[in-house]
C-alpha cells in the first residue's frame, strides 16, 4: 500500500506505546483513524493529538477479548468511517512467572487479549477489508514469538500463535489483495512490563526489566515508523530492534545452540539470586549451524 491519504486505519491498544505511536504516524500520513483501548484517559489524549493532524478520528473503549464488544466496535467503525483499509491488532498484555507458579487464570487472560483479540479483529473486519480497493492487516507478535523464553511461557505461547496465524492469513488472503504483516518487536520503551502480571517471586525481574526497557528500549515512535514501512512495502514479517534480529538469526542458523544459551543465562540468573537450580545432565552437542532461511 503506497498511498495512505484518505484511507481508514483501525488500531487497537492505541492509548499508549506502539499502538499510540502507530496511530499518530498513520494520521500524519493522512489516514483517518479509529482508536480502541480500555484506557480511556490515554485514548482521549491520542484522539486530541490525532485530530490536530486534520484527519477524522473516532475513539472507542474496548476489551478486545470480548466478542460482543468487538462486534459492536466493528459496527461503530463502519458507521463512522464507511470502510476500513488498515487493521492494526496491537492490543497486548504480558505476564511473568515460572510455569509451575503461574495461575491458569493468567493464561486465560493472555490468550484472550493477545490471541483471541487478534482473531476477532481479523474475522470481524475481514468482510469490510475485502471490499476495500487496498487493504492490509498488521498483527503484533513479538521477539518472544521467535524463541521460547523462561518465565514467559504464557506470553510466548500467545505470540507464537499470532505468528503462525498471521503466516496462514498471509497466504489465504493474498488472492484478495490483502497484505498481512506479523510484527516482532524487540525491546521497546513501553509500559507493558509495568502493566503486566507477575508472581511475587519474579518481582525483582519486573523492576530490572522495567528499568532496562526505559533506559535502553527503542522509542515506540521509531517502532511505528518500521510498521508503516512494512505496510508500504507489503512485508510478510517485520523485525524491530537489534534483539529481534539477533534472536531470529540465532534461531535459524543454530537453533539448538540458541536454546542452550537461553538455558545457561537463565540458570546463571537463578544462581545469582541464591535460588536452587536442579542439576542438569550434560547436554548433547548442539546441532551444526544451518543455513539461514529467507
């Protein structure tokens, strides 16, 4: 999609972080925008800023995990805007805990927002996207949708699911001229860590991660520019940040070695925290690096 002016873009999770930055970047490019989030104060702030850019803006309080709310949201968007060209399924949450300590409710919460929210958005907007002369779907996965990470089993499961779902849609919707991009951000300076759920045993990890994201993370405005470029170029996958590129390369070139490195780092971290780590058998030698796939 080369031209954004006059198009209609729908962005979930638009009140902060990557969603906010992407909504404003699309508005600057001339898109009319429909903004959705549970955070009404943040949503109002983005709405006011987007309106100053001279485009039509609607804002909608929305829980993407609620099918009925999503159905009403689609109806409201179509009534206000008359069509849709771009769908950005960005809404997402995180939860950090070792699997044995994590409540099953945390899994349900993450799957509802991170995965079902994406599925609902695609399913309900698809008939309208098919009617547009040009259309594109952006689904936010993660660097953690490329490799399994300890204490992130629930989050990784949802982001791997978004990745596989998006790859399937990329093929299925291509005859209709609808592009689909799976986005895999690395460390971005957003509030996802602070807003996420975390077991008491991992509270120290939240503080460390929050500080690192704030001081070293890529500004969400830069991430948004990568997303806009991916839409313009019709990319199937968009990696954002050095961490995402390194993770992707290691998983392709040396999949066994990459997981042994993750395990070594995890075990070292627990030793530093004074927690017991069960003895492990000596791992088999990692597989020889394979040629990276395109």
